[in-house]
């Protein structure tokens, strides 16, 4: 049974990217306290306070899937690393600089022990909250992606050596590892100090399970294995409806599970099923509302949106007085901040991200000779 050969664009997954980014946005809204009506604010927080965990996990699994899906035999490690660097680093530098300006103008104060590791995307290797949650706070996930990208040229040959009939077993093993790393961390790491929102979860566990790159690499590898299952025709397509229902069920589990299991363990498998099923939908040409022009634009700008939204929410709320409002006004404020985030994301994508990919995303030899070392 050979591998699938076809146009490898995945518009359904492109559309899903914005939904995941929007989930992270909704979660960060819940931290701003914009609702003066306490029951409304509490209800909103209760509903979306795990959206951020699920959204980031989706991106990590999707990253492993897409890189494996789009890999070519002619790729070189140097070419791959260059493409990934110019994909993420220009947006990061711009938003890092924006964070520096905003923090100098409005606070909070920061030190170079925070700014420099953040700029170099090594800050999540430091188990200190003021370092791994510094500057443009969402950039911590990029530090994880850097490890994924560096290790991908080594991981891909290993994953491709797995015989097709053993891929399901390998995927199950990685999924089990995502689950088992939680009690291991609880047994080995210090139990204090705790995170502010849950006295039962230590800051060491939060750092290790949520922001430490090697642990999050398990989700990346899971995505790689899902891609290989689809490419080798071993994927069992359950349909987008059932896959979405399983993600919703996983989210419900995350709402009631102990905090360490909420980071990834409760939702990783349903999200992996959704990604594989979304790719299958594109292969078969089934209808999807995510293939429209607007959905594709939103998906293509989702990385830029992810990079700007926290700064817009945090400092936009400050500029509006930092208070709370009646529910209708609060909703309008949130929609306004969403519109600003989308506008800035569109500009960042058009002015920084795409030109950088065109200019630096391929080697000079490939650019001259029309080679395949292109983004």
C-alpha cells in the first residue's frame, strides 16, 4: 500500500488554525475582567478558561502534522531551518519590539534577563515565571516550536522508519506518554510554590508540563505520526462531525480534570483525531465551511493574529481605563479589540511575514534556478 500522492494543500486545516487562535484570544479576554456583571464574567471564565490550553495543543500537534505532510525528499536540514526561521522570527521580533515600547511606556518594568532570552526564544528553558512569561507573553510557544524545528530533520527519518502497520501503535504509545508524564511530574517536582489559580498545582509542574519544550514535543511527534497514518492510507476517517464532538467531549473532561491534565492530556487525542480527519476531508474533497476565501485569509493570518492579540488585549484594556463595563458595552469592547487585532495581524502578515518568506525563504541557488527549496 503506497503513500498518497496529490496536491498537499490542506484548506480545512488552514481554516481550523484561526479557530484555535480565536480560542486563545477568548481565553485571554477572560483574564481581563471586562464584565462588570459578576455572574456573566464568572460564567464566561468558567466556559473558556481552558480554551488557551486546547488552542496551543492544537497548534503543536498541527505543526508536527503539517511539517511531515509537506516534507520532500529533496529537502535539506539547512533549507528547512531557514524556512522555519523566516516564518516565525520576523513576526516575533516586531512584536517583541512592540512589547518593549509598551512596557517602557506603561509598565510593567522588565529586565534584560527577561528581554534577551525572550528575544532569542530560549526563555521557556528557564523555570522562572518572570522569565518564561515575559515580554509578549504568547511568545513562549515559539520557544517550543524552535525545539520542534531543530529536531525535525532528525525525527522525520525515525518516524518514517516505522512500518505502516505499526504506526497506530506508535501513535497510541505517544498519546499514553502525554498522559503519563503528568503523574511523573507530580511525583518528582517540588509541590510549592503553587500557581496563583490552583493551590494544588505547583509552579514547577506548570513550567514542566506546559511550557518546557521537550515535554510539549510529545504533541509535535503525535502530529507527525498522524500525518504518516494519513499518508500511508492507514488513517480511519471518522468524519468531521464525530471528530468535533470528541474534541468537545475532551474539553468537558478538561473543565473538570485536575489542572495538570488540562494542559494537554485531556484534549491531545481528540485534537489529533480532528486534524487527521480534517486532512482526510480535504483529500476526499468533501464540503467544508472552512474552505471559503474569508476562512482561508483568517487561517493564513492566524500566526500574526496570535502574536499581536495579547498585546492588543492587555494594553488596549489599559488605554480604555482598565475597568469593567455592562455586558453589552463589554461585548462591544471585546469585539473592538478583536477588530484591532485582526487589522494589525493583516498588516503584519502582509508587510512583514509574507515579504520575509519571499525574500529569505529559499536559498539563492533555488531562487535563481527555480529549485524546490522554496517556502
